[in-house]
C-alpha cells in the first residue's frame, strides 16, 4: 500500500499503487484504462527511476521520450495523468520537490487534419443516400446520431422506451459499454443525462420502426453480439464515398450536428445542453474555430449596420 512505500521505491511502483487507491472504482473504466496505459509508459521509459531521484530533469526526460512518439496534445494529456500522483508523492515527502514545475511539453508535428464534420450540403447528400429499410440498421443509427448529436455509446444504449413521441423528446440516461463486452453503464457525466428534442420527421420514422421491438432492450445491439466502433465507422466511410462527401467517423456526425446548430445561430449554452457537455467551456474549446468564424461574421454585420446609419 501507499503508506508502506519509501522514497527508495520505484516511481512506477508508487504510480501503480496510487491508481489502485485513488482511481479504481472512482472513475469510469475508459478513464482508468488511460491511467493504466500511462503506467505502462512509465515502466517502459523509466524502469529504474526511484521516487527520491524523481527531480525536474528526470521528469522532463520522461516527457521528452514520450513526445518522440506522440503529438504535443497527447503528451500534455500524459503529463496530466502523471501530475496528480507526482504531487501526492511530494506532499507525502517521498519526492523532495515538485518536478512538474515549469515542465516543457513537446511533441511530434501533428498529422494532417482529417475532416471532422460535414457542412449542411454534404450532410444532406449523405442522408439522402441512406438505405432506410423497415428494420433497424446502421443507416438508421447514422440518421439518429446526425439528427441528435448523441455520442456513439449513448446512441447504442437507446431503447424504444426512451422515445416520448408526444413530447417529441429522446431520453439519454445511460450508455452501452461496447468496449467491455456490452451492458448498460452510466453516462459520461451528470450533464449527459438529458432529454433531446427531436423533429417530427424522426418521430414518424421511429414510431413505425420500433413498434414491435422490446421496450427496454437496446435497438442497435443484437442479443449476445458485440458491437464495434470500427464497424460503424466503416459503414459510414462507405456511405460518405458513395455520396461524394468527405469521409468522417461516427463521432464526426456529432461534430456536424453541433456545427450546424452554431452556424444556424443557436446559443453555445443550448448546444452544450443538447450535447450533454459538463460545461460551456467544453463546447467553446471543441468548436472554437466555428465560434471565431461566427464572430468574424458578426463584426462584418456590425460594421455594415454602423455604416448604414449615415
């Protein structure tokens, strides 16, 4: 246990115990996996580093070695995963001084950015080419995500009972644990529990589609079958190519949904609520490029309005 470790113990040993004490059963499995992945990198990059020798130089060397194989943002995330444990070790007197102070974050040059979202014309072309039959399919899944902005795991967890056709809403209260064999699990955060307003066309389509389906079972997951994100991405990639639009992943439909709302003039607060973001800061950070573009348009509008006063 942590209280039995001394400054002569290895850093990766401390980090492993720290994860067990502070993170297991306290964070979502996907987050826990990130900490365990960081542990693997410490074991690889600093197998013999003890806590007493964890100074700024040693810490910087770890970051530098990690940065050789990762982009700057990924290296920054890695640093964040380590920092909590390192500062706790400092507080406990196992590490002499804070080695994370003034750490320099480096990284490989970013890869060329792929398209993250479609514009309105491209989305229309994609949806027009969907083969929407009388049974649940990936095409129906793509339509639902495009019109609601749900996360992949949220959309997988949708059941017929989640639809309220009278109030024109879709309840999001759970996700599907597709990475660990399936089953319902809690949403990403409290803000992710929400009711998403849906349009009348989607209501008409899904009211017929789900009529004979079990009320409390996921619509897009076949019983006893595993679901893979890559399968959905491959289907969407094929449909994008057939429609002659940029290829985006399933998560790109969520970005497309948010982008169209912002360009339509929907407030950041409303978009954040619809997407289930924990705060508007997340929305602003994710869609900064769009917000800046809209601000430029606002400036042009203001200038034209002022000019017309003379």
